[in-house]
C-alpha cells in the first residue's frame, strides 16, 4: 500500500533501507500511529530519517505523497463543549474590574504582578522567571 511512498522517499534523496521500511510497517501493524496522520508523520520520520539535515527532504516527500488526503483530527471535548454552549461563559465579564484595571499605572501593575508571584510557591516562581 505504501510502497509508492517508499520509492518517493528514495527518489527525494533519503537513504531508506528495506529494514527501516519494514520496521515502519511493523510499527503501523502494532497500531503505534493511532490512526492519525500526525502520529504517522512523526512515527515515520523517527524511523526513516537518520539525520536532522534530512528533515526537509522527508517533509517534502510526505507533503507530496499525502497532499490530497483530507485531514480530520479529533477535536478536544472542551472545545466542542465551548462551541456547543458559547453562552455559558459569556457573562464572565466584570465591568468594575475592567474600570479598575484601566486606571492602573504601569508601576501598580508591576507591583501587583510581583505580589502574585510571591504568593506562589518557589518552584512556580522559578519556572516563570526562566520563561520570561
């Protein structure tokens, strides 16, 4: 079924061995791609690509081979709930808080941020410090 993909990868300059190809087929047989095109992409790339310098070749071949495939990834339940019931979260707007926030100076906002950071435990503060 995927033999054309194998030959396309080789035509694009990837040195895919038959052993690596059979490893990919075995992984698919075991269900490691979870019936997802995204999972298949990462699975195939991790098995067939030997160097990061070949990622572009693989991406080009993958796009060329699967360009006409319709992509339907499962939508998370939280997103579906929100889309089906948008009015539930609609009334969370607090006008008084908004007016209060509009009148704050930059120094006051920074002071409030530092106070909230100090309320958190040390590990969260440490993580946030390095993310900023």
